[in-house]
């Protein structure tokens, strides 16, 4: 029931089909007990789809920046943090740390274990755990496809923040991305957040904006 993991995106329909698609997605989300949510980007078609969402009772609730890094970064290693590649044996630890970092309720642990477990099996996916003074403190992932890498789920447990954990995780993920042969690396983060400022300091630049729309009021279907 978390919008980060449950939203409709990659919309690509004819303008005349936009309202029908919105109605179908709303029905589906309602049947699942979830709040209907769309993500709109420059690739969304038709370009006027956001206007259709507003007319259907959706409101913009979040802006996220898609950021890219080309070539080397400004990141230096962090001596106090040890980053290891995670595998199936560490999946539970990786999941627990990531959930703490994002404030996800423990009641959803089994669902996230299943989701992250499936994601870790995809070809080109790597997962990382960051240890601060021997204790698991942060986690992130890297997925590579067609010479493009994507960093996802960069999370640090609250008690270990501002100690270089995220920086160390990114240092490892970026190094691996370059060694794999990726020419471009991207990630998505909340616009204006501390995380975005960190990424900017490490050489990432904003490429485009994602806007999240959630249903606030609904016309009669």
C-alpha cells in the first residue's frame, strides 16, 4: 500500500483513450484496496495526460528528479563504512535495513522480502550492504541494462545517518557500474530533499522530473 511501489506509469495511449485508461486503473486499484496513483514524466503519452488526471480528480502530490551521472564521480571512499555485495544469504538483513531507512512498517516485511527477492534474481542486478562499525547500517541496489545503470533503494537506518553510509554505498555502486561498462547511471529522488543535495555534490545532474498524482476525489464510474 505504498505509492513508491504501487503506481501506474509508462503511460502510452492515444489522446482519445486517456479517460478510459484512467477509469480502468482506478477500478483496478480500488479492487486491490489501494489508492489510485499515476507517475507522469516527459515520456508520458499523450503529453496532455496530466490534464486528464486533474479532470478525473487526481492531484499532484510529489515531484521527483531523475538524475544522471556520466563517467567518473566525485565520490571518495569512506574509511569507517565497509560495503559488501549482498546475496540471497543476506536478503533478510538487506530488507530489514532498507525498510528502516525508508520507515516502512514491519508488518510489510514478508511482502518486501518477496519483492526484493524476485528483484535480486534479475540479470544485471546487484545489491549492497553498508556496515558501520560492524553493524548493518544502509543498503542500496544497482540494475544494469543496455549500458545504462540504475541505482535504487538507497536507504540508511536513522541511527547511522550523516556518517557517510550512503556515500560509501554509492561509491561501490558507481565503481561497479563503470566496471560493467555502463556509460550512463541514473537514479530518482525527491525534489529538494537532502538526498538530492547529496547526489548533486557527487556529480549527479537533474535530467527530468517525475510528478506523482494521487486520486483525491472521484467521478462516478
